[in-house]
């Protein structure tokens, strides 16, 4: 089992997704955003992260859709798509100013959660459903303790209010909508 980017699962056959567990957001996520010192419409270019094809595809979908901007992809772009700790650090430095939070843009536009990654196995995985259940239970137990494991109030807020770990009906609808708006049509995922 591995944490797999949702874009990978949508574009490559052979994955079976562990039901109930994902990494996503219902609004502001803070760890996936476009940062710029001027309005996006005034920017000519964007530097895209090389660390997340899911986030790059999300940017392309919202830029062409709800944001209505077309920025040239280039290393020295005035806007920068950042993810993870780099995005969180920049978000804190800017105190949320000059940030286009892609989780929030998606939520406000589509009204569904965005899922960045899922736990999955490849076809032919030799494990048992008992192992999947034990893994799911362990993850859920850890998720339940995330507030007490946080080392600061900012981390606690991020882990409990920004990043989400569910993969339920609404999250699956969000995945289907992302696939559709990305031009993939109806993608059928297998859940275990």
C-alpha cells in the first residue's frame, strides 16, 4: 500500500483505492497555492512545482475555468505554484496575502472536496482484505489523535481544519468532477 497522487490514479490503470482514506481539503488547504506579489491577471508567467502533478493539473483546471487566466509556464514566472512545507511557510510569511489557495478556489467553484492523494494498491497486490482493514483502522486511530500530536497551534489548526483525511461519498464526487473537468470523462475507480 502507498499514498498515491490522485492524478496518478486517474490517469494510469491498475490501482485499487483503499476506501475511507484520502488526503484532501474542504476549502482552504494552505499547503497548495499560487503565490504572487500582484494580481494573477497582471502576471505573465507561472513557475509550476515539479513535486505534484495533481496540483499542477488542479491549477490548469481552475486557471482555465473559474479564474479565467492564462499564464505562460516558465521558471521565472511572477506567480509560483508551491506545495507542502514550502507553501505553508510562504503562506505564514505572507499571512495569507497574495495567495490563491487552490483548495479554496476548488471548493468555492465546485462545492465539493478536493482529494490530492489516496491510499492504493496495484493490481496483483498479494495482501488480504484483513491487512487492508488493519491498515485502515490504524490510520483512523492516528487521524483521531492528530490534534494532540501537533507541536504548535498553527500545526494543530492545519491538521484539524485545513487538511482532511476522509474519502467518503462527497470526496469521491470531487474526484469524479476533477476527472471530468480535466477532460478525462467518466473514470471508474475500484475501491477496496
